[in-house]
C-alpha cells in the first residue's frame, strides 16, 4: 500500500465515522450539500480539462456525466 492510498483510506474512514456519529436529521440535510459539492468538483474538473467551454457547456458536460453514473447504477 502506498502512503497516498493509506492517507486516502484514513480520510475515508474518518469521514465514515463522522457520518455515523451524526444525528439522523443532520445526516439527511448533509445529502443535498454533498451532492452540490460533488457537482462543483465535477464542474471544476470539466473546466480544467476544457477551459474554452462556457458555463452552459460545462453544465451540459456535468449533466452528461451524471446521466452516465445513473445508467451505471441502473436508475
């Protein structure tokens, strides 16, 4: 195991522990915030790879990525 993967694993386990310690209502409210954060990260990645795209084009790419994820998930 590399140092990077060990660090990633440790961060993930900390995040899981924090989520398990949350009250159910707080956990429910965290869902939309986490989804928004994931969408921002995806958009930032698209902008990094394609700086020439407009905001609408970036949004279209993110929507396509989400559609692919849903298809893989069987939804």
